[in-house]
């Protein structure tokens, strides 16, 4: 997977309440969540973010509560990927489960600025500026994670695997429980 997008830069310890405030969790519709994405950090974000844009952040992105709606808000407002120095483990897992690309980079937050145009190169493990020669190294996305992301998340991945085996979604699982 590779993508092109505009950078949105945030610092360290961006928690899930800043990504999507608890006051907006009265409605889990993805469009509703997307319309309030990142309000705690940038009030205009949801109205100006474009499909394919990339968030670059410091350490511990997605800390705080385990709300998967934070990932839903980012994914459905158009964010292609989040590249950060590190992620809170539950946010990282929720992102993979819901099909949002998350990549660790030790130096992207030091090299890029808001509104830079960048190319995300997952095969080459780098983030590259489209205007000059700045390049940030990224950790490789593990093969099993890439397979899940390529299918759009864990549920589509499992459904595809079950279909390939000729099993109606859930049938085999229900039979094993009984």
C-alpha cells in the first residue's frame, strides 16, 4: 500500500478523548463520529481534512480509553494513515481491527510539518516529502497485519478466509461453541 496525502501534525500523548470527545459518543454512526474527529486538537480538522491525508504524531498516540470510535472517526473522515513515534497498544490494535493503517516512525515527527505533501511507501518503509528530499524511516508493517489491513480490517479479513474455506460466516464458529 502506498498513498499520497497532506500532513496533519500532532504532538505526544494524543488521547482518544482528543480524537473523539466522549460527548459525541451518543451516536456511533461513522459519519457523525467523523464530523467531530480531532476536535480536541483542531476544531477545523473534520471540515478540512481530505481523503488520503496522513496524521504524523509523537509518542503514545491514542492513549487513554479503549474507545474504538476514535479509530472510526479518523478512518471515516478520510485519514489514510497515522504515523507516530509510538502508539498506545489498544489504539494500535483497534486501528488494525478496523482497517486504519498505523505505522511507527522514530523520526517522521521531527522531519515533517503541517500541510507538507507526502508519499507513504509501506513497501520501502518510508515517508517521503513530495517537494524535497526529506525521508522518514518507518518500521515494517508485519505481514499478518498487512493482510488484515489489505482486507479493510479484521472482520472483512475473517469473512474472506471463511468464504475461501467454504464456510458461511459464523457457521463453523457457532457449531464449535455448541
